[in-house]
C-alpha cells in the first residue's frame, strides 16, 4: 500500500481489496482521488467500445463512523446514472443531456428531446 496515502485513502483502498463490481471495471485510489476505469459501449456508436475514466475526490473530513461502503455505492450509482442518460433515447435521440456543462445547459435544461 502507498505509504503516502492518508487515513481515509487507506481505508478506502482496503475496502476496494474486498469489492467487486462489473467485470473489467477497475477501482483505484490515487492521491485523494477515487478513479474508476472501464471499457463501455459508445451510446452514439454501439459498434464502438470506448474507455471511460471517472474521478471523484475522496472526502478528507469524515465522521468517525463514516460509511465508506455507502460512499462507494453512491459513486457507482453516479456513474451508472450517467450511462443511463447516455443510453435512454427516444427516436434515437438522448432524452436527457448527460453532459450539460459541455452544451451550456443548466441542471434544469437537460431535457433535449422535449425542446426539439
């Protein structure tokens, strides 16, 4: 284990040793960041496999009985929700914008289908 990890990073790293999820998904701790890497089907081109990386800062100030399992679950849920937005389509078009920051949409303007 990396001797430079803080207590929270060490705790999460230890949990990851016992954690499993989808085949091919990798979960690693790197200096304050949980990094999740996987190869997934491209929603815009289903014949293409693309590499994705999700990075989330590891909380530095937590309560004594912080539930790291729940925190990890919520990170996976966020990734899966993003993929749901990518693949949820009507007439071949995404209904909800998974990248509102890239198209200048606010949290409340994610519904692309209704506006076209």
